[in-house]
């Protein structure tokens, strides 16, 4: 049933204000540790995660099409964002601040694409994502988070590993020299006869600059899943037991507290208990832990450098990635919307939801936040706490803003290991265990698709993996549809009708005296490009004795362009053999397509098109000579 309280973009319903307030506050509390953790994991810092959670939660709720949806940074969106951020930072010689304008431009572009997708009505089609692709992708997200969080959980940071950094000093010198040469080439002062300017600039490079570049290369060496696996050995050799203990304690509390009660978010309890305990122990000099990067106090400022430092050449390679990020946000959000519908017995507006998500992500990018989408756990918490309308999502955003303004400096004392522990539990929870448990009972083709997406996502590229998975799933589906249609389609002679299955019992009304001259072609399924070859092959089985072919279209819901032109070729071929074609049971779309290009009435006259088989039988009895194997109309044409 439709939600009657949805009165346009700004139609508010205050009849559930108490429930919305409590739902929004609860969802905001749940979102806090996740926002900080996703921000830190992305590479932009916990403040970026908090900014994303604030603006996406508020504006996606305000403009979206799912009243109870709570939006913000999610595991899938953060995983893709992490790749984008790392790549652009690498382009800027490891300088995050220099890379941020390009990074935020890509995020802003993804938000704008989401708005366009909603405006052109794509939202209604997102739900057709094959389950094996979604399952493989979600499991891959979990694996990526788990593997990449092992290093911070162990307290190992490659940039601070002196021995590792020393190994990259020669490569760092090459990188810096290459930068000098490129700068000179851009300034037009690089000449082959003399390298005096090059030597001068190289002499100005300090040991500190070389060491910093080597640190950047060490971080790159250990980034991503492959880099993390490559660094496991050194991480375990250089384990920081304080950081490791804090992360383990966080994980233990998250899982243990759920056994006591689910009324209070266990991740928040873990964040508060472990952070306060670690801070007190450090204050008394008992331990020394690594805090998260400082969270700036005050209202986040607009990042005008997105426009003032805009470089089209830096952003161009990531346009396709922005589209992929937008599609992922759409899928992530609309899947959560379906969950919300099932819980609230309402119906969301998918296109409006995409517009809301696009606006939220765009505004978040303008303020330096990472992208996000509808968050299933936060949405479920909101509904269970009493949230009924879009006010609940807006309250969640406002609560996070209040926490930022009032507690920003305090939050900066949170141990980085605590957020690593929270992310470990997120990685474990986001995996699709339902799909993994069903593997023994799944068709082999679907298992192949799931593992292709899983492996490519983990070890190569999330975006490309989903695209390849979609293509393979579509090809497998089309093959199955074509095989199914071919298997259930057949050609029968009139004298064989007594053996017809029950579905074709109406054909027994056709007198058997027509013997060989009347053939019936059964089509069962869409006539599309995957079935055209089989269709043509079936039609070649019609013998030379046939004078009339009845094509049953009762179960053909759809004809595409390939099927249409194949039908035209078949009709022309039959006409050349003086075989009359009779259509029975044309549905609306096939009838429109056949008439649109003139197959009816040019190749099949209007009086050869019948609503049901009974009409067709009456025509056959009145027009076909059962003894001469020819029809009256065929004789006239000859």
C-alpha cells in the first residue's frame, strides 16, 4: 500500500513526532562510530566520514522517497571510495590535501549522476540486479574490509616502519627526479645540451623530502588487499600489542554486549568503554595508544577549492568510476528501501529516492564528506525505535552535527584501534552468509558468476567486477531463456494433435483430415535475439507438403528487434513456398511490433490473424481443402 503521508518533497507529518525523534536519535547514535570508522578507512579521515553522515542523512531524508530511510557512509560505498581516494592521492605524490579537490569533484559528480538517474526514471530498473552479482559483491566488501583492517588492528603502519621505508629510498629519489624533469618540461626550460637547472633543483631536494616520498611509496606498497596481504609478515613481526588488545577488546564488547541487550547499540558501547578506558590509562602513563586524526571543531566549511582548483585532466579518468559509484549508491539505497517497505508495509518511490541520495551526496561532497547511501542496519534501528517519517532521518543528521560541534575535540582522542575493531565486525557482518550457505543447492552457472564477482572485486576492481558479473549473468540468463523457449516450442502435424499436452487441448477441434498440409508452430516464451537461430531452425522442419502453418503466439509476451526481423525472414521464405501463415493469440506488444513494420498485413493478411484457436479452426475448415493439400487462397495467388 502506498504511504499516504508522502505529500511532495516538503510534506511533513508531525503525528509521529515522538517516534521520529526517538528513532532518529537512536539511528544517529548507531551511525556515529560507523561514520568515524568509514571515514578513517577511506583515507580522508574520521571527520570526512562524520560530514558524510551528517549531510547525507539530513538531505537524503528530506528529498528522498523512503520515509524511514537512514542514509550515510556504508561499507560498499566506502570500499569503492577508498580506491578512488588512494588513486588520486597517488597522482598527487601522496599529498592528500592537494588531492582533495579532485576527490570531492568525483564524489560531487557521482551525486549529480544519481539525481539524473532519478529524474530519467532509472530507479524502477535497479531492482533487476542478479542476486549472484549482489551476493559476490557484498561478500567481497566484507573480505576487503577484513583484510585491510588487519594492519591497523595490529598497530602496524607501513609509513612508520623504518626498515621498510629505507627500502624505498632509491625509488623515492627516482620519483623526485622524474617530477623535477616533468616540471622543467612544463616550464619549457628542459634542454638536452645541459642539465644545469636539473642538477641545481636536484641538489635542493632534502633528505626529509626523500624520506617522506619513501614513506608514501611504502604506504602504497601496503595498500589494498594485495598490499595488506604482502605486509602481513612485517605486521606480525612489528605488532603493537596495546593496539591489538584495544581492537580485540572492542570486538569482544560488540559481540558480547549483544547477548545482554540489543536496546543499546553495542558498537557505541564498545567505542565509549574502550576509548574512555584507554584515555584514562594513557593519562596516568600506563599505556600509550595511537589516536585517530584530529577532528576539526565547528561547522564544516564549504570546499570552494573544488571549483578554484578544478582540473579536468585529473577528473577525466574517474568519470566512469563516478558513474559506477552512483549506480552502487542507487543499488545500495534501493535494496534498503525494499527492506524498509517490508517492515513498514509501505511503498517507496525509487526515482525520488535516487534524487534525494544524489542531493545528499552532492552536498556532502561540497563540505568534504565521503559518499554514502541508504544504510540497512541504521534504517532497521530507526523503524524499530518508532521512526515513521522523513523527520527521523533528518533528526539523525542533526544529532551527528550537534555531536561534531560539541564533542569534536573529545572524539579526536578515540584510539584508531577501536575503529579498526568496529570495522572488523562490519566486515564480518556485511558478507552474504545466506548466499554462501545456499552454494550446494545453487545452479553451477550462478555459482560461477558469484565467485567471479567475488574474486575480481577482492583482487582487482570492484566496479569492473560488478560490470563483468552483470554481463556474464545476462548472457547466462539469455542462454537459458533461449534454450527454454526452444525446448518448449515445437512443430506438429494436424494428425498428431491427439497426442498434444493438456495446454493445447483446444487444437483437438481441428479435423485430422488435413493430415500433412496443416502444421502448427508452438512458441512458448519471448522471441528475442537469443532464440532467433533456434526459431529459424524449427521453421526449416516444415516439409514441402505443408500449405498452411499456424503460429501459436499465445505465450509470446515480447518480441525484440532481432526476433521481429527473424520473423520477417521466415514469413518471406514461407510466402516464396506458397505457404499461408496464420497467427493465433497475438498479445499486445508482439501485435504492435508486427504491425509497426508492416508484417501485418503485408505478409500476413488481417483475415489470417485470429484471437483464439477456435476462430482459426473455423477458417481452416472453410478455406483449406483437406484432400488437395492446398488452400483456396493459395490457389488464387498462384
